[in-house]
C-alpha cells in the first residue's frame, strides 16, 4: 500500500495509515486496512466513518503554523532557538538592527546572546540552529503531504469537508516550502528574474519513504509550485463557502484571511505585485478586520505610577497578549489552544518570556528597541508608548528576585499577570507566560499592499494605502498623520516609507525585520546606536542565506 510521505529530510511524523490502520482509525471490525479501503470509506462509508477518517488524517494540522518540538535537533524546550517556530523567529529578530537585548554586557547571557552578538556561523550547514529551520519546515511539509495523499483533487470533489481539508494541507505545504526558500535561497524577484534559474528546493508531492530523492527545482519552479498551492487553496475555500472568520474562538481557522495572506506574501517575495495587491484587497475589502485600538496596542500601566510597587499591566487589554482585543488577528492561538506552547516552563513563547519586560528571565534578557528607530516614531504616533525609555528598578520577577526593567524596554508584549482561560480577564497569579499569540495580522496585509504598490511604481497609491495605517496609529485628539506629515519620512521614497513603517509596526514579530532586510538588501549595521550592547555588529544582507544542512546534501547527491 502507498504511504504519502516525503524524503526531503528524514523526519518521522509518528503517524501513517498502514497495516495497523484499524487501531489508528478505530474502525471495527476492519483489519489491515489499505489506502484503497480508506479511500472507499471516504466516499461510500457512513458519516461516522468519514468523520473518523478525516479526524485522524488531518489531526493537529493547526499546529503546523506554530510548530514546536522540532525533531532531529536534540534540544528541549529550554532552547527556544531550536525548539519551536516562535523561538526560531524571535532569534532571527535579534539578528537585526532594531531589537536590543540585555541591560549591560553582563546581563544579556540568556536566550539569544549568540544570535544578538553574531558570535557564531549561524548559516553553517552543520549548525544546530540552522538545522532547526530546515527540520521545522520539513516537518510541516511532511504533515501536509501525508494529508494530501488522501485528500486528492478527486476526493475534494466528493465533500466540502474533504475540499477544506485539502485546502488546509495546501496552505501548510506552501508555508513550509516558503520558509525553506526564505532561509536557504537568495531573494528572488520575478521582475528582475536574476535568480530564476538558481536552485530552489526538491519538490515532493507525496510522503513516501520508498521514493527516490528528487533533484532540486529552480527557484522559479519552486516559487510557482508554492503559489499554485496557495491559489488552489483560495479557490477551494471560496468554492466551499469558507469565508473570513475572526474572534478568539476562531483564531486558528484556516480561512480565506489566512489563504490570501500567504498568497500575498509569496507574491511579494517574487515580485508579483498586481497579484499581491489583489490578494491583499480581498482581505481588506472583507470588512472582517480592523486596526488595533490605541488602548490595546501593547501593554499599558493601569497602576498609579511607574514604580515597581504600583505598576500593573493587564494581559486582557493588550492586543499582543489577548486576541479578544485584537481585531487584526488573521491566524492566532488562544490561551486554551493545544498548539499554543505558552506556559511558565516553555521559553519558546517569545512574547511571554523573552520580549515581556516582566517575564521571569527578562531582567537578564530584556528586549529593548534601538534608539535610532525609536527616535523615528512621531510624537503623535501612539506606538511610541509601547517602549518605556526610563528604567524601572526593583521589579519583583518570578521567585521574588528583584531586577531592573531596562530603559527602552518593550511594553509591546508586556503583561504583569497571566490571561484567564476565557481570554477576557487575568489570573491572580503572576503567570506572565500564559497568554494568547497572534501569528499573522491585518496591519501586515496593509503594509504588503503598500509595498506592492510602491514596488510597481504607484507611489501615490502606496502612500494612500500607508496613510490608512498612519491614521489608525495617530494619538487620540491629534490630526491624522500621513506620509507627508510624518516627520521622519520627509524626503523618503514611498518604498522607504513602507520599509520604515514595517519596522515600527512589526517590531519583534515573526523575525520580519531580518527577512525583510535580506530581501530588500539592507545590511545590519548597529553603528551609532546608544542602546545596543553589541553595537559593532554588522551582517551583510548577502550573508543571510543559510547553507543547506549536511544531512540533506548527504542524502540527496543532486544538490549542486
């Protein structure tokens, strides 16, 4: 019987429909059920059979946008750079210009020090953190191909639930391949076509340990494959009545918001500007999303002053810790989700443990904003309040160990208490690691649209799009900011305006600054910073492409 499994790396999924399928599917009294029998039941079986099969085949697919317990890297949850996607992306952020960690050179010794100080060859084929990127994305692709082996194009025609399951798997597979392309290939722009014939990825469409290895496709072929997955997913969801879902309980939904977001990102990465604009407009014109309100963009002190004894930052009022007050959430994981690894022992949740100045380890690792970026935020832009420029002394961290909240620390992901199980209030304990997590959000859609417009030469349209974001970020009672009135944007091109606002809006999220630097050709250069402890770090954008890991090139001799 066939098993739909890929060979891109040797990643064990721990699931397959094989000769022991009857136990997996719990369909009595069948024994030694084959793929053909499974397919027959999917078409002709009882509704119970269909639900059981679908539930087993597609079980846990939601976690693959927030993957953790990455296989084959040999580290545990206390190593966020190799344990989970949240941790991996946070570490990427530490390699840029805009995030600083540590109060002094003696207090930045916890998670991220080597990344922040650029003291190791992170791109090396033998480096464990590099392997974590590869295996994380390979695990995602494996899961998707396992599902797609059953949720074929023909099977998707038999039931809406199968079509939706196929669409979900296509989104996962495309996302995994897109992650590999961002990490392991040079930036590719279709309009320039300079990297079209360079190596992309081996394209596997089934999960089968018996199949032969595949020669890597070109970059163009790989990107075309990725975008085809996303486009098919969009159509399947549209044709089967799946719209745009929002809210705390629906945050994990694989819907048209997620599908169009991913397609837009793939188009941005390849220079398909008109396609990117169309995908972004579908999200924007859905009317389902809105900008985060001033009161909820980051943590705000509800206490009487900023001293340690009187400072309280509630998680339920911060859009970055509570989806209930985040109308931008396109994909997220609420505090009750099985796929949200937020807890007091899971360092992988960067926003609760590494970026929160009141987290258990923040006294040493405290995430701060570079003053060079902070000084570019307009005084009438309320996002300025998401970073506190003074020190807070004697903050009682977990375990009552007192420390200092450093100047320029981020309040963006801050809370001093944990979120309750309904996401509407807080616990009585200082469980700051227990919160919601938003993976993709609406503001990035607006930024992607503005970039596509700027890149295609429509500067006036790009500025008009960007103005919608700036208006939403203007302090209450102040005249709406625009591209023409934002002080630090004077003299910039429309694309440079987008680049600046991307850095401010998406600070600390999903490693976006690092990946944007790479594709825009912007070097990391911290010269002139008054906040960076590792102020002499320089990383050329051309050096941000990782080597293919040793295990992959050893298993597949077709790599050049």
